C-alpha cells in the first residue's frame, strides 16, 4: 500500500516481490541472445540501434574510438531500466539518486584520471575558452573547475529528476480515479495513456542524453 506520494520510489515491496532490485539485473539476460546463430527480430533491432548510436557518437570523438562502447552500453542499460520501471510492481532504479550517481561518478572519475595522465595539456586548455580577456582568466579557471567537479552530480540529478517527475504525474492521475465522475472517465483514461506514451519516449530520450553527455565529456578528456 502506498503510504505517501513518494513511496512509489521505495524499493521495499511485499514478500513475493521483496527482491525487485533484481529487475535491474534482468538486463543481463538479453546478452546471450546476441550470440545466437539464428538471427531474430530482437537481435536485428538491437543491432540497428547500436549501429545508429555508433554512427551518432563517432563524430564526437576523434581519438580513442574504443571509448564509444561505454556510452552505447549505458544507453541500452538505462533505457531498459527506464522502460521497465513503468511496469506495475517493478522498482525504477533510475529514479534513485544512489543508482544514477553510481553510474555517473565512476565514469567521470575514470575519464578525469585518464585525461590528466594522457592528455594533461588539453585539459588545461579547456579551462580557459578562446578569446577570454586576460582579466577574466582567473575567474574562468575557477568557473570551469567547479563545472568539471559537479558534472557527475548534474548527470545523476538530471536523470533522476526526469524519471521522478513522470512517475509522480502518473500516480497523481491514478489517484484521481475514485473521485472522477463516470462521464469524465474516458478523458482521464486518454490522458493517462498519452502520459504513458510520453514517459516511454522520455525513457529513451533521457538514456540518449546521458550517453551523449558522457561521450562529450570523454571527447574533452581524450581528444
């Protein structure tokens, strides 16, 4: 039973679904399908999606193209969890800051270490944009440093906030069912279906935005 509006994001559920955190790991079951000898519609669609993502991300990274495997895998993983979270009794991992921060922080830290070891001069150049007046250079270095330091937090909060907002709207509309007159029920049902379609689109869009930002950060640290 929902105790408050935000309890839908609580991973604690009845005994028969007490391990709904495992819904996040069900994504791994799709991996063996990729190595089947006989192609299926799912494998064909998945390959089309990954090829499209590679073609979109490749122009962003001039060097170290091997990094692209990370944003493509992130897109697939986040999109799956976002869409799966719309199903009843499935815990949405991407609506928890601990989940998104666990993805963003190690990625950012890895890129920072790689960049400072292998591309130090390029990282220092990014601290001062072109055509910056000499008087503003110390302030620009400070602003760019703070901007780099808060990147994992902004990545995590952006994904979490967008997923939380959509789920809250769905819950608010569902809570209006008992008090809705019968005449207005078709309108409410249509609104909920439209919102559900919007949330499915948002699930993929947010996964794409997260992956693109990671690719841009990787390009800054590696190019």
